[in-house]
C-alpha cells in the first residue's frame, strides 16, 4: 500500500511497536481517510509547567498549551489534589435530579466574572457541546416565544466552533468541510474579519465599515425575523489568531440588539486568562453578549468541562412566557460534573491569586518578542493579543500570497522546532503560539529563539529544494 502523506508531503507515521502496537487501535481527531486506525502520533509522556516530554525523552516548550487549554501549566499539584479529594468525597452525581456544592458555587463565581446580566450557567462536557447547547437554547427560546421561524445562525469565514453536527456547521476555515456534511440550511456565512487579508488599498476603518455593512445588508436581505443568533469568537483562534479591526465587535453587537438577534460570544479559547481576564467579551472588547460559551482553560485542561453563560433577561423571558411547561430537552450525563467543577474552582482561585496578573504583565513582552520575527522574509505578519499569537508565512510579502508554499510551511517549521525543543501548532502556512499563562520572560526568549531558528532552517530547505526564492 502506498504511504499516506500529510499535506506537507511527509509520510503519516504508521503505528510502531511502542505500547505493543497499541496505537493501531486508536483513532485520533482529524485523521486522513487512508490512515484511520493506522497511524502513530508523537508520543507525549510527561508534562511539567510549560514543558512536555516526548517519547524520546526530549523536553519541549508546549507552544500551544495542549490545545489552548493548559492555562496554568502541567503538573499543578493543587489541581491534581483537588480532583483526587473531590473523587473521594463525591465522584459523580446525576444532574437530572441532584446537584453538587461545587457546581452551584462555580456557577455563582462565574456569574460574578461574566459581563452584564449573564448570571446563569449550563455546564457541558467541552467547547463543541457548549456551542451546541447555546444554539439549541436559542432554538428553544424562540420556540417558546412563538417565533419558530427565527432560527438561522450567522457565522463567519475563518471560524471554528466545534465538531458536533450543528457546531461544526458554523465552521468557516478552508478545508474543514471539504469532505464533511453540515446543517447548511441553518447557517449563513459572513466574511472573515481578517485585517491582514482585507482588500488591497482598503483602510482598516473602511474594512470595518465593509464588515458592518455586510452584516446589516444580510439581515435586511434575509429578514431579522428569520435570524436567531450570531456566533463569534472575539479573536478567531484556530482560524489563525485573527484579531478583528477596532470597533467591529461593538458595532455588530449593537446591530444584533437592534434586530433582536442573540449574540453568542464563543470564548472557548479567549476566556480564563488567555487575554488576561476571566472573560474577554466585556473586559477586553467592551461587549455584553447574550450568551458566552467557554471550555478548555476553565479547568486548564485537567478535566473535560465547558459551559454556556446565559443572560438573566432570556431566562426571565422564558419564566414569564405563555409556556412555562415547555421543556428544554437538553443535557449531558456529565453536565455539572463534581470533579470538573471542583477543579474549575481551584483553577479560578489560582487565576485570581496571581496568574491573571502575571498573564497581563508578560503579554506585551510576548507580543513584542514574537513580532521581532517579522524581519524574516518568509514571515508575512505576526499578530495576536494577550498570550495568543500567530506567525503567518507568505510566499511573497507584496502580494501576501500564502498559496505557493501552503501546507509545507507550518509542518516544516514544526518539525525543525521539535528538534530544537518547541512544540508548534502548525496551521497550514501559520504557526500558532498560545503557551501556558505561567510562562516567564526568559522562557518567552527561549521560545522565540527556537522559532526563529526553525523558520530560518525552513527557509533554507525551501530555497534548497527550489520551492521558494525569498
Ligand atoms: C472557539 C472554539 N469553540 C469551540 C471549540 C470546540 O471545543 P471542544 O474541542 O472542546 O469541543 C474550539 C476548539 O478548539 C474552539 O477553539
């Protein structure tokens, strides 16, 4: 059988004898058809602080903090301890008929941090289930309010909202949907608010106006009475850390309010310190959404937990509706899991007791140091905010053409950086950096130095292979 290649042309690693060939039985996320159930990925054996150790014993900086989630870093004794204690106290309770102290206390503490009147929380098992919950809640809310036509969802190019059927239908990254079905009749896509890829010659202010006009025109064309929700990451994370132009989010927020469209802010990545605050929607972007979805950093990845913050206005309207008997037929066996909620409470303690301050203090240094990479001719732009950033490579800086090099670039940089001691998250022609929030200035220096060397080696390879002349 021919070897399966990833888009960089590297052979997908077949299972090894490691673990007695056990990996042959494991299917990991986002596999290629030809490699399903027949692939080994980099074994990771241990973690400590911002570092992980691979199967060859090599210590690596965890550049993406797992999947943007290990916010407090690996091997935090306090988090491990609280999980063990909670498991010995109460390992599980059904959320259908009972509740735990940890879940109620966590709900109250999250409500205190959330902007506006987002006083209520529905806990889920992760980010996709959080987005799914928010969308189903919108559908339920409009059904109860006697508006069954008001269900369409506005999403944007470059978005990533999850891997359940409805949440995945919102995804707008190129290639995510090439071979996959979706609920396309329920979703309307708007432009990606990517300033780097705005039309040549257009000012940032004009670009913002273009995006706002497009939103307004779309609502007029379709009719606000058919649109239930707008869903947006404040900064599009997996789309390549796309920071929208100034003023864009508040203006869209206003349009949603004017048209009675629920604004769902997907903070699965941006919450819990990634932008220096527990929630970024209000504190960083000055908006009060109707719902906020979160996951990942809420437990620093130590336990699968997510949730949706829901506005008291919406719950009040439901309570006062003509259908108080209508049931929101939605929930998970592991909603409000006591171990997840207990670890989230300790995680929040630690964020409040210094980690948020630290993240805010080092973020400008992190951003400035990464931007020094812009002197490398392969780098088109370094962008980001807080402790999330993206290095976007281009074949040609003038035209900003990413295509000629495409997938070859991110994966090649990743491979070199791995040798040098840094795990990168390669995304086509981009490298995303979102390390644990506890990273120090010295560690940031190490990270950027390795990245510089990894990109330089990649440039040498591309030149040598005649793929790039920069
Ligand atoms: C913004 C955003 N929303 C939702 C999700 C889905 O979360 P999960 O993988 O926990 O289901 C992700 C995952 O990366 C995400 O980045």
